[in-house]
C-alpha cells in the first residue's frame, strides 16, 4: 500500500450497508473524509450511532421504504 497522503476534512458521508436481503443507506453521517481517495473515517461516537441504526434495522424497528434500498438519516 502507498502511504496515505490525503488530507482529512470534516464532512458527512453516506454509508451503504447490507441488512438481510436489503440494503440501507445512512445519510448525513459525520465523518472525516480523505480529499484524495474519499475514504471516510468515523469517530467512536459515530460508530456507536451507526451500530444503533444497524441494530434497529436488523430487528425491524427501523422504518425503511419497502424497496431493495431504504434510506435513513442519522440523527443521533
Ligand atoms: Zn486517502
């Protein structure tokens, strides 16, 4: 791997992840985004919020659109 030379800038990312047979898109996730490769880095706090959303999605408590992909805003 080449050394990481990008600059991390505060921003928001869109997290796309698989849940069961579907896919959910979590929008507006606070992250540090690399200006070179676009990779997003999440804080421990944000990771916990993502985990909570994922847990809701897995248990069916999250109201997703009845499509292959649901979208949800990460509001904390
Ligand atoms: Zn990078």
